[in-house]
């Protein structure tokens, strides 16, 4: 029996479980895209699949709704693939192991991909249900949202007639998003000279940090494992020589790293300094990261290849000089992060030490200034800089007929007014608005917690309420 067979709405959770059985990390969406095309064919829908594997499905208006303005439903098919250190699942080839815990759907040892698999499941359940009165429905399911919105950037939407868009990629029921930050990913690579090293091999292991989404969760002040590891190395560097042997941390530029491991050949006098800094960091983050651990282990004397002392010093100083976390809070909206940077992925190969960071800002000029700062700092240290997946901010519309329409429906259904807000995390509405002049968009979603981490969980009851609301929006479209 399917794990979610007793969850309601039944067809939504039927499709969600099928989606969870198909591996679909970012850049590996071929199978889930083919699944969507097969669905469209089986239900005689007009569909488009591009070379990026984006999929658009169109269902013509039901009888009596032909003159109602078309409605666009939108979500993304890729997920962030994160897992616990002891989880052996291959998320590139295996489906997820779902379970229900206290009214929430979770995945054992891995991220769930409720962000944004639940949007896809809702769209499929709506498209298959011929009992729903509806205008022309245009469903956009994009790829690579989690790695810079590359699917939305590359998609052709010229066949669409709708100018009202309901994005289903939010995580707080009753919160209507009407604007978001723009952003990009920047890669910073420092070439280094490899040489034979002799001395004590010291491992710095930062683990069990809380992590989270680098947009939605960065305001919570959680530890960045990569930055913490470098702080430990920097403290040691002040006491003696350090040569980097290996660095690895984080898995996604837009997820706050939960674990980072640094292996260095270090002089004996550096170890007490590193241990003292480790204790200070754990104390500093005791509230936001109570499970955080920083272990420093002397593995004994070795002869091993690694970066020279000069190049190692240069990289440690580079990372200490880089911005990280919140840069500016909004002056217009209380409590909103305006500009931030997340040091995401860290790795070392035979020729270079490289890290990737996610930059966000709701003010384009502030984003550009932060990009310039990262570039200038990097180049000052001799780094190569590249920019990927740049996307615009989604600007808040002071007047929005569509938003007014669906706010009233929400108030009528619940007796409460939704919270209309803008957020620091990226949403694809900005890119789609640049392709569809006059687009009026709102983003909503069911309750989800700890997205982009193995603790991710999706509320079953909230999903049912939100689905019923979306159906009402469709049926009462004007």
C-alpha cells in the first residue's frame, strides 16, 4: 500500500508520492519531465517540452468559462537533494522513503522535495479533475529553479494567453507573496601551487549545523559551517603555519552549509588556538545551532600533497575577507532582509580551491554592488570569478486586481485576512513577468518547515486547505 494513500486530498497525495518515487534533483529532471509529458498525453492536454525539460500543459476552458481570463498555475519540478551523513541513499537514482509523522509528510534521512513537488502534484490533480469549473488553465512546470531559476530564464512562454499567475512555491499558509529578491550565483576560484607537505595532519570537522534555505532562513542567524571552519583555520594561522590538504563543505549554493571538513598540515602551536576558536563558535551559536559540533583531531604525522603555506594563507584570508550572511535589512519593510550572501559550496581539486555563493537583494543596485564587492575582493587575491543564473527582483505592485480578487476569496473562506508580503527568497514570478508584459502574480503554498534540509516536512492538513482554496480561486475566476 502506498504510504500516503489515506492522506487528503487523495489525488494530490497520489501524485506527490509518484513524484517522490522519481529522482529529480536540480539538473537531473529528465525523468520527472518525461513523467509530466506522459501525463499530458494521457489526459489529451496541449503540451510543450523544451530542450531544458521545462513543461507547459494547457487545458481549455470548461463550458461556460470560455470568456473568463485564462489562469496560469506555476511551480518547479526540481528539488534540493540533501541527506543526513549516515544516509546511504543515492538521490540521483533512487526515490525517497516517505513517512507520516504527527500529521506531516517527511522523507527518511533526506530532503522531501515538498518544495516544490507539492505544487506539481496539485497542478496534476487539478488538470485531471473534469468536475472543476475552470477558465483556460496554463500550467508551467520549470526545471533548475533551485540552482538559479535557469528553467524560468530559458523557457519560451509565447504560446500563453494568461496574465494572471498563481505561483505555488511558498511555504506559509495564509501568507500571500507579492514580491521577492533578485539574485545570482558567483563562483570564486583560487589557483594554488601543489607541493609535498610533512607534519601533523589535523582534521577540522564542523557538523550538525541547522542549515536551511539561504533566502528564507538566513534571517535566523544560523551558523554557516564553511565560514565557521575557516574561522577555526584563521585562528590557527595567527599562531603558526597551516597548509591546506583538502576542503569540502556544503552541497548547494542556496542552502546554508550544515557540514564542512578541512584537512590541514599544521604546526603544533596552531592546535590550541583552533580549539579555543571552535569552543567560542559553538558558544556563539548555542541558540540557533544547539546541535552544532566542531571536532579537531590530530591524525598524526604524514607526508601528503597539498597547497603551499603561502597559498593556504591566501585562501584563508580570502574567505575571511568575503561577506557572508545578512548585509542589509530593508528600510521600507520592517523585518525584511534586503541584501545577503550565502557561502554555499566549498571544494578543492588538483589546481584550485573554489567556493560558490548565492547573492540576493530586493534592490537591484544593492545586488550589483555586492556582486562588485565579491568580484573585487576575489580578484585582489588572484581569483577567477564567474557569475551564473542571474535573475531580476519581482517588484511589488501597489495595485493588483488579481491579488484583490484572491484575497477576498481567502477572507470569505476562512474569515481571516491573509498576510500580503514580499520575501528575501527568490521566486520565479520576476523572470516570468519579464517575459509576459502586464503579468499580475501572487505566490502561495501550504505549511512546510526546514526546507532544503533532511528535517523538511509538509503539513497534510494545510495541503488540503490550500488545495481547496486553489480550486475555489479557479472556479470563481473573473
